[in-house]
C-alpha cells in the first residue's frame, strides 16, 4: 500500500506529513474521498492547487509562525517551569506543586523512532510518579489505513499517572477569554492528540488516564506573557473519533482509481485535472478555511450546479435534490414527487413568491391618489 500511495504522489515527490490540523479538517468532512486519498498519499495540496490553476491562500503566514515559535519558546523556558505551573493551577490544583519536573530527551531517528521513544518515555514517567514534561513528543494514529504521525506542543504526565495535552497558540486571551472560533479549532486539534494518546495508553498495564481537559496557553492581553485556560474536549473527541471511523479506507479509494493516476504537481495541467476529478469530492463553504484545494473544488461545484456549495444545512433540507437545476424544476412543478416534503416546501415557496410579485405589480400599476408612482421594474429588482 505504501508503494501504491508513493505512485499516486509521484515517485520522486517527498510525502507531506499529515498533522493534527489536517486530520481535524478531514474529520470535519469525512465524505470527501478526494481529501482522504490526497492526505493519505502525502500529496502537497498547496502545490497541486497551484498546478491546477486555482492557488489558495489557505495557511499560516510566516509572521504568525515566527511569533508563535517565539511565544512557545518563552512558555517552555527554564525547563517548562511556567508551563507546568499553569498545568498545576488549571488542570490539577490538588496535586503537589511541580518543584522540579523531568524533561526526557525524545530525539530519535525518523518519525517511527521518535514515536517509539515517546511511548517509552510515557511509560517510564507513569511508573516513576511526579511531574514530567514531554516537549514535542511524536504520536502515531491510524487514519483509514494510513499512519499519521502527530506532534503536539507538549504532553504532561501528572504525579497520579494521568496524561494531559497542552496546546500553545499565539492568538491573544483578553480578560480570560479568546476568540471562540480559534479556541474551537484548537480543541479539535487537541482531540486528535488525545485519540492518539489513548492508543498509546491502551498498550500499558494498568492503563493510565488520558485526561479530556486540555490546557490552552495563549498570550495574555496582547502581551508576551502566557495565560492558561482549561478546555473540555470530550465533545470534540467523540465527534472526531466518530468521523474518522466513517472515513472510507484508503485502499478502497485507491483501488477505484484508473490505472496510472498520479497527482505529481509537475504533470501537465490536463492530466492533473483528470486525476483529481477521478476522485469524488464533497465541497462545502467550510472547505475554504480548511483545505488548499477549496477554490478548485468550488469552481467545479459551481459548474455542476451542486447545492452543497450553498452550505450543508441547505443541502440537508433539500433531500434528494442535488443540483440547483433540480431544485428550480421541482419548485416550478416540472419534476419531483409532490409527496416529498422538500418538493412540497419548494412549490409552496414558489407560489408565495409569485403571489408577492403579482401583488407588488398590481400596486405599482394603480398607486394611491396623490402618492408617488412606483415602477414595476424597480419592485421586481428590489425583490
């Protein structure tokens, strides 16, 4: 399977690592086979989108990355003393204060070596008791038959043997609260890390507790001082686990592709377009903030007249009507089952619209005495 995925990616193209941000986005749209196979094969979707002529501005700016790295270094300075203080205060105030914590060396050769070294460090720290800080550990998570290596900012082992995930972000926490959308994105990423940690914990005896309250560390009030907040990610963990389980296995998607399919960005644009179109996508407006291929998929969705480009809630309301043409035809009474609630609602809405336009036209044709005249075309345009 690895050989097959390498062929899809391109024999000379290095694989792009699948991180927690990408996994959270993939879990939010489990019906998109296109993203599943591209991420599973390690395809650089940003380069692919550029080669297709639909480059996306999705991603983090270099300034934000530099600022985030500087803030993370400050939080972890002095052996992570400030970070451990925040973990103790927000997640485990009843435990002994972390006077001196262990910070094991997690360096090893390759992601597989780092994953094994992290698992060993977690096992040793759990048995030893006391506070232990794992700085950028490496975790592995099986996603639809493809192994993803994940690197959380930090994992802390508590004196009671419990494990906690720490997410360090550069967006500010003003008066103890941060942007809800950004906090939600951080919680979804942390849920992926928790799922990976649970797989490591399941191999130990006794099984240590992987805590479902994670620590979110952000700059306080636009300063460079760290502030911490406990975030309960039980809901995000349950949703992410369910959505990842629903993903079609990579083998099934790859077996359905035509022979010779390749997503290497140096291929001709026509060949790349055919390769991408060979995999069904599930575009929705939310993809614009989560996927590098969103502009390409949106253009194709518009060309096909798909109603999903108007949002998943509307798509769910329309039932079996998948295109705008089908919706308009059903509303006009040219097609559709009258017993279908969606068809009945569309026809009722069309009748109300026609009645409103007719009433407006009649009023425009005979304005009240002394009142200003109203052009019917203006009424229709306003409607």
